[in-house]
């Protein structure tokens, strides 16, 4: 009778240890998936941020070229007006209007560029937020897998409960 109780406790303990080992393997596998997933997410984030930086750089270069071209156009128009050898109030107003148009164009480019810089910053923040979300999701899955591992105390308690149930059943 004592051997049946001991066998019941032993079998329950072995079953608990096997379940613990399987749960540990599953948790370890979830951790490896997390490492690979986070590494991929980080690579994706870096690639996206590099592409965004390249786009921003291209916008800045294009804007600088546009400003330069408009400045050249304004200087040519001024030189053309001066070469016409006109003078007077209307001539001064034409020169001022030409300068104002060039300044307005340069300001428009500056504002567009500033808007692009703000959008670039938001896009970078978005890639960072996406990365953190993916990382947190993997971390949560790994923690959940580790939480499924039965403790040694619960295995021993289960084995004891099994032995007690066998003892009660045999004594009836």
C-alpha cells in the first residue's frame, strides 16, 4: 500500500517535471523568437530612418538649388533693368517688385523646407514608436511563456496531493 502511494507521488512528480521541462523549452523558444524579431524590427527601423534621412537631404538640396536659381533669375532681371538705362520712380518700383518676388519665393521655399523638417521628425518618431511596439509585443509573449512554467513548489504540492488522494482511495 505504501508503494502505491509512493508510486502515485513519484508519477505525479515526474509528470510535473516533464510539463515543467516542456514549458521551459517553449519559453526558451519564445525568447529566441523575441531576439530574432526584435533584431529584425531594429534593422527595419534603421532602414526606414536612413531612407527618411535621405529623402530629407534630397529635399534640402533641391530647395537650396531652387533658392540659388531664383536668386540668379532675380539678379538677371535686375541687370536687364539696369541695362535698359531707365530711371525714375517707376523704375525703382519695378526693381523693388522684382526683389520682393524673389524674397517671397525664397521664403516660400524656407517654409516648405521647415514643414518637411517637422514631418521628417514625426516620421522618425513614428518608426521609433513602431519599433517599441513590436519589441514590447515580443517581450510580452516571452514573459507569458515563462509565466506558464510550473514552479517546483507546485509540482511537489501536486505530487503530495496525488499521494494523499491515493492514500484516501486505498483506505476506503
